[in-house]
C-alpha cells in the first residue's frame, strides 16, 4: 500500500514537472500560438488542463501557477506590450491557478458515467477548462479595468459604424461575446484536439509499458518454476557425459 502511494506521489510530481516545463516553453517561445488566417490561437493553457486531467487537481493548479508566473514575467520583460492588464497578478496569475479546477471537476464528474470514455471526458474537460480560462481572465480584467476595456471596445466598434454604451454585467458579457466570436471558439477546438491526442498517446504508451512489464513478470515466473533438483540432475548428466 505504501509503495503504491509513493508511486502515485512520484507520478504526480513527474507530471507536474513535465507539464510545467512545457508551459514555460510555450509561454516564452512562439510555440504558444497557432497561426491560422486572420486569427492567432493560444495553446499556453493546455498543459495545465492536461496536468489536471492526468495527474489530479493539485498538479493542474501548480502548472496553472507556473503558467501565470511566466505570463506575468513575459509582460514585465516586454514592458506591458499589447497586454498591460497582465502586469496585475490578479489578472495574470490568480485566474490561471483556478481554471484547471474546472477541467478536473468535469473530467471526474463524467467519470461517474460508464458511457463516457476517457477521450470524450478529456474533450469536455478541455473545452470547459479553456472556456473558464477566458471567463476568469476577462472577468479579472473587467473587475480592475472594466471602464478602460469597454471604452476601447466601443471605440473599435465605432470605427465600423456601430455605437453602443454598456456597463455592468452587460459590459462583461459583451466582452466575453467578442472574445468567443473571435479567438475563443477556435481556442476551445484547438484545446480539445490537442488534449485528446495527447491523452491517446499517453494511454497507448501506458498500455505498452504494462504489457512489457507483464511479459517480463511471466518470464521471471517461468524461471522460478525451474526445480533446483532438475538443474542439479542436468549438471550431473553433463559431467558424466564429459567423463565418458
């Protein structure tokens, strides 16, 4: 029992390290974005989702923390750049710690129903995690910089001949609607495809290792089944043959 617990802890630590390192790489290199015509999709949040699904809630939140810290550091290094809102840790870090919990919760809730295979559960979890990442980050931005954000949106729409004035909950919902109609839906689709593909690869690798371990175990059992008396008898026969 203690051995299994230690193996579980070691696995969680290993997965946190692997996905944490991947999160850093995606955050500090162009690999964190997928470019398609007219749209740039971020995949930097996916390691946190994968960690939550494959290793548990705490590893997922730890990777989310790493994602948030690298996001903050990148913004500091660039002097704010196009996203000065992320200089605020309540925007860049806190939402990134929390959103993996949504993916973990959905994955485990669906696990209570046998008709949901692992891949389908992963797809729903990835979609939920991606959506909550957007909701929490944009919610934090709206709480701290809502007026500035809505005014910027209004000015952008006015360039296309649209005029509106929104505040409060309607303002937040308008921000979310704009995000989802542009990058949001594509990011959900990308997260689902990548998550299911990675889970499939991990499952296949796990099955291969399990089969190899079983083969090694069977070979060891066959070796143990050899009687020592039979070995001695064969050795004696060999010695007699050599003397003759």
